[in-house]
C-alpha cells in the first residue's frame, strides 16, 4: 500500500474514532461505574471498597489520562505504519556508493515513492557520468604527463650513456627544454581548468570588446608568423564576470583559431549581441560528429594527436568551463570553408 493510501486510511479511522470515542468512553465509564457499585454493595466486600471511595472523584481524570496515552500510542503506531515504505526504501539507497554506481532502485508504480526512486536513479545517472568523466580525466592527465616524462628520461639516459659533442649537447638540451615547456603548458592548463571549475570569485561589468582587442594585439605576431589574417568585428558589449577568466576564454579561442589553421588562412573574431562572442577560423575540415567531443579534456582530432606541438587538448575544455562559470553557453560547428566556428553566449549586465 502506498504512503498516500496509508495516510488516507489513518485519517479516516481517526475521524471515525474522534466521532465515536466520546460516546464510547462515557458508555464504558458508566458500565464500569455500575459494575463497581454492584460489587461494592455486596455486604461481604463492602468493607474492602470503603478505603477507595475517597478516590472516586479522580476516576474521570484517570480515564481521560488513559485515553490520552492510548491515543498517543495509536498515533505513534499509525505514523510508523505510514512511513514504513520510506524505511523500506532506505536499504536500497544505502547500497548506492562509489563502488556500486551501477545500482539502481527501479521502483515501479506512480506514487510518490516511485517518483522519488526515479529521481534518485536519475541523480545516480548524473553522478555516474561525472564520476566516469573524472576517472577519464585522471587517466588522460596521467597519460599526457607520462609521455613527456618518458621522453625526458630517455634523453637523459642517452646523454649519460655516452660522451656528447657540443652540437649533440645543444640538441639534447633543446629537446629537454621543449619537453619541459610542454609539461609547463599542460600543468598550467590543468590549473586553469581547476580554477574555472570553482566558479567566479567576483563578478563585475566587463567590456568584452576591449578584452578581445587586448588579446588580439597580444597574438598579432603569432598570427603573422603562422600566415593567418586576423579580422575583427567588435561592437561595444558589456558582460558580467571576472576579467582574468574572460581574457583566458578569448585567448584560448584565438590561440586555437591560429594554431589549427593553414598558411594564408583567416581568423574572424566578432563581438555583438547574441552570441556575445564568435570566433571562426579556416583550416582543415572538422567532422560534425567530432565537434562535441572537442570540448572534453585532452580530446583532439585523431590526426592532431601525433602533433605534440598542438597542445594537450585543454583549450576548448577550459573555454567551456569558463563560459559555464559565467552562466553562459558555448557551442561549436564546422566552418563553411573548413575549420571551426565557436559561438559564446553570455548574459547581459542587469
């Protein structure tokens, strides 16, 4: 029986008892009183009843106390009976845990407990997805860190195994330095991702167009070296947020737009109303089914995975985390002539 029906049944019984109890109590008290009079009027036991006669006026109060105690016990028993399905649900919930993320309650029916069980199952689905994401993140981070560390170890062992000429030593040093710089970029990206996941420390109105202007000026030389033409269409736009994180958001998108481009390609950055920010680049074609996965940490296109200079695959993951911290939405789709178009929607200042 569902808790609703149990409570309804208890309520009906309580109404009936409340309606009949006063009359029933008077009748029972009258019967006891009449039987006591008959018993005490007998000459052989009359002397036994005499000591109790001074307490006769207390009998109605004593009877009310007994009825009150009986009512309290009945209410407690009824409440326990009504909540028994909830207690029965506690055992399956207690079985849920990190070691048993696949366990589900799967209670049938359409009552409140069934809805609660389904809500718990849905919550566990989300927890499982988050847990698996964290597990994959840790595994990928370990892999990304292990590879350059193995390269460093190999280079050091080679240098220790034989005497090197000055040219060989310079080459070895340059390779070690490049590997170390890649580790620094990876660790810096992990720290940025962790900080953006914690949300905003403060939120103040920021001129997004001015932030984009500053970032584009900083990446001008890099775009020129890559042979990428940068075009900007900036309209005044104020958004609430944290300037450092917004600069990191724009920097990641611009850096990706330059890095994954082609000589003679273009990068277009637009600031407007909705979306607030759009970054479009030319370059190699991106399959539509692979776009969503690019926002996952360490996720790169298959043909980019062998290009160690292309980064660790954290740029778009950090951009998504920063956008979500600003209560925004980030989305991407393949560009019309190759490359990628990334749209960022940010709330306006209220």
